[in-house]
């Protein structure tokens, strides 16, 4: 009987050990199912990602610096060009005016001389000389008078102020009188001639 009890105790201890081992194995399985280990192959390497980000940041900084330099250079160029243009226009105007000063001096001298001069022919000659000098100054700057008298009427050069019967048959459709002379500036029309056209 003692042997039987002993045998039963041994069986019970084996069953308890098996039950404990089974429970431990079950807990491990639950832990594995609930907390799966991350797959190290699926995770990107943090150093490679960091290197790519650093490279992109450096490239952005370089391009941004290049852009700022180019923008600054363009702004300086634009300001310099605008200043040069204004200075050029100002200087060009002063050069033209300087050419007219001798003509003004001639007019001043003529006015002083005419106050005590009663010779009409001398006065006329003085005005012709000044007029000729003025035309030379204009021609040196590219301004030329337009020759319109008895030439065919052309709307590219003339502006008709009126029509009158032609004094001669060959003047029909031509300029018979010039009310205001036209001028060219380097072959382009500076001012249209105001003319009377024969019909």
C-alpha cells in the first residue's frame, strides 16, 4: 500500500511538472504572438537615411547661396544700368545745348549791334549768317530740313493744311506752298511739313 501511494505521488508530481511546463510554453507562445520581434531587414538603416538628408540639406544650402549671389549681382547690374542710362541722357542733352550756345551768343551780339545800326542790308546779312550757323549745328546732330516745295504730296512726309487750284498744270497733286518746314532726324521724320497742295 505504501508503494501504491508512492507511485501515485510520483505520477502526481509528473503531472504537475508537465502542467507547469505546458503553461510556461503557452506563455512564451502568447508573448511571441503579442510582441513579434521586428524584422531587422525591413527597417532602413538610420545612418544611410541621415547621410541622404544631410546631402540634400547641403545641396539646398549651396543652391540657395548661388541664387542669392545671382540675385544680388542682377540687382547691382540693374541699378548700374539705370544710372548709366540717366547719366547718358543727361550728358547727351548737355552736349546738344552746348552746341547751341555759340548761336545764342551770335544773337546777343546781333541785338547789341542792331541797336545802333541803321543799315538794313547789314542786319539782314547778320540774320542770314546766324540762321546758317544754326542749321549747321542741327545738321551736325543729324537734323536736316525737308525739301517739299513743288514735290509730289506724300502723306509719309507731308501734312496738308488746305488744297488750292494749281497755278500750273504740272503742279497738280504737288506741294505749291510750305506753311511749316518739315525736318528729318537721321532719315526718320522728326516733324511733318505743313503744306498747301495744288488741285
